[in-house]
C-alpha cells in the first residue's frame, strides 16, 4: 500500500508543478523559491546538521518537531492562509508549498519523524528488508 500512497503524492506534486508551469507568467518566482526552500531551511537542515554532528546518534527532540511542523499540510494551509491575507489574495507561487511536501513524500517517501527514531534512517525500500525488520 505504500506505493499507492506515494503515487497519490506524486499526482499532487505533478498537478502543483503543472499548474505553476501553466501560469508561469503569473508566478512570482522569487516568492515560490522562498516558499519551497524555507520548509527545509527551517525544518530539515537544522536537524540534519545536528544529526551528523551527533555522529548519527540521538539529537534533541526539537529538531524532529521542527521537521514535523514544517512538513505537514496543516501548517502549509495555515501559512498559505496568512500569506493570502497579508499579501492581498491567493497567488500561483503558493503552489510551491504543496509541490515541496508532495515531492518529499512521493519521490523520497518521507513522512513525519518520530522522536523515538533516528532523525535520518534508510527507507524500507532502500534496505530491501520487510518493514517489521526495519522497525526493530
């Protein structure tokens, strides 16, 4: 079933990307890049750095929480709503947010990062082992 979930996210990623391309002349590309990159600048890179500095050992739970808050669709909806209110309406650049999140899940298979698990770990498909074996 994991492949079906990833396929669903790939469809969302494709739709977001296609809409942006179809309206390329109306996309404020600077804002789109900031929206796309900010998710990882805030939510992924600090944790990845801490994880590597810790010798791939345990890191402070705040890094997992930052990742989980920035990499979910509820936060994306809230950020998009604030962006629309402050910026005077919806704009095509906002599609960079679901493009990023759906790409993470569809291409890389990334989901939320539980505090009890390492910040980075191989995906089940990369280990060639059953999910139960990876969870142990």
